[in-house]
C-alpha cells in the first residue's frame, strides 16, 4: 500500500509519498487525531463523525493519562530573593544578562526541586510527587508607585504519578483544523481522589515542619479551615491542575488491543509508526520529556534496523 500524507500550505493542499514509511510524531493529542482523520481508529466513532473507517483500531485515542496535582501555598514571612529580582528595572537587566552571558536570575526557574514519594513502603515505584515552587502562582513584575509588588509565597504541589483513571481523545469533526475533544475523566477511578488527598496531607505535613518556620507565614491556599476529607476533596476537585504530561493515546504493547506493536508500528497497518508521548503505555514516576527523547533514540535504532 503506498504511504504518504496530505497537508495544507497557504490554502493549497499538497500530497507527498514516502519511499519507506510514515512516522507520526504529533504528540499525545494530535497523533491520534491524524490517525483518526485517516480512517484509523475506533470504527464506531469514525462513522459518527462521517469518516469511512480504513482500519478499526479501538486503542487509538483511548488510554489518555496525565499527572494531576494541587497547590498548597504558604505566605513567606519576608519576601524571598527572587521577589526582589522581579522588580521591572532589575528584571530588564537580568534578562539582558541572561541573553548575553547565560547567567543570573533570568536563567533560573524558581522551583525545580522535586520529591518522589511512596505513600506505602511496599510500593515498587513512587506514587506521589511533590513539586516545590519557591514563588506563588501570581508572581509578576512590579515597580514602586506604578504596580504594587505581589505577596511572596511558596508552595508544594502534590501530584498523582500513576492515576488509574483513563481518558480519551476524540474528533469533533472530519476537518483537520478542528481541535480535538479531550476528555480526561479525572477521578473516574475511585482510588485516585483518596490517594491525592493523602498526598495533600503529607505535603502539608512537610510544609509545616519546624525547619520551614523561619520562612513560613500563614497557609493561604487552601487555608487551615480545609481539614476534613470532604473539605480536602472539594478543594482538589475545584483546583486540580495537570502537569502538561499527556501520554498513552496510541499505546504500544504486545496485546491485541494495543494501538502499536513494541516496534512502534500501528497494528495491522504497513509503513506507519507513531513515535511520541502517545506511544507510552503508562505514565512514569518522573516528568516525561526525557522518556520521549529516549523513545525517539530507541525508535531511530529500530527504524534503521528494520530497514
Ligand atoms: C508548558 C509545558 C511545560 C512542560 N514542562 C516539562 C518539564 O519541565 N519536564 C518534562 O519532562 N516535560 C515537560 N513538559 C512535557 C513535554 O514537553 C512533552 O511531554 C513532550 O514535549 C512531548 O513530546 P511529543 O514529541 O510527544 O510531543 P510535542 O513535543 O508536543 O511535539 C508534537 C509536535 O507536532 C506538531 N504537530 C501537531 N499536530 C500537527 C499537525 N497536524 N501537523 C504538523 N505538525 C503537528 C506540534 O506543533 C509539535 O511540534 C511540558 C509541557 C508543557 C506544555
């Protein structure tokens, strides 16, 4: 079967053909989109959208997973070092220094400290991550008289590393320019909410340690009034945020339901592979970018050896 793709540039549709194979690397939302637009995916869904199925593959677009967490934020007793640097004139100089010499506060991410936690000792891998943020979400430039300084704070962000809930990516229409529909189904698995609540309690315990006393003022979010399970659940449901780590929507595996085989080839198709975060069968106990890079390295070996 000849492989290729169709793309639009400046309003004109072009077609190109591949001598060997097509490798889709459009990410966890758009790789399943491209495949489904091409008629490869859950046949029932494709028919609903008005696309004639070429190959019924229910695994395309399913198994969506994400790292989901919440912020617990404490005011600082006195502003931290980064707060001082966020004054407009200082940050302008910091940015010039960063661009010219790659040094100074303009090159620093105010955070970057992570803890990977096992909530029970027998677990094989950590199930909760704490991301430490040394600045609050409302951090912004300030300048005396013109714009008041923000209240400085720090936060711990407990995050589910291996949620059991699974979501899906689906087409809204057969038009490639239409964004896909993304349904995470967070907390659809009953174990996810209690585990994140446990992560919340442990993170709060860490934040309240005596070692933090010199820096810590009041807990501003959610605040000390949020204590029992129902209150914490409500806070989680209201404020949970993803870590921008979507994976799994073209899951590789050796089973018949997998979208890809272990060599990243789309099951049942010839000359078609997917190489990106969508191929990961499960989330890792880490941020995922390094895994995507390693998968791409491995894929280049596989592709060369298969050729
Ligand atoms: C704000 C943010 C912060 C992040 N921070 C971190 C971090 O600190 N550490 C970490 O490990 N990970 C981080 N990640 C996650 C990491 O960036 C992604 O997991 C990783 O980039 C996924 O790689 P990918 O190749 O699967 O997809 P992508 O990097 O998204 O690449 C897909 C590419 O395909 C292109 N594309 C999509 N559709 C089409 C189409 N129809 N036609 C042509 N091109 C198309 C896109 O423009 C994009 O360039 C972050 C993500 C975000 C959004």
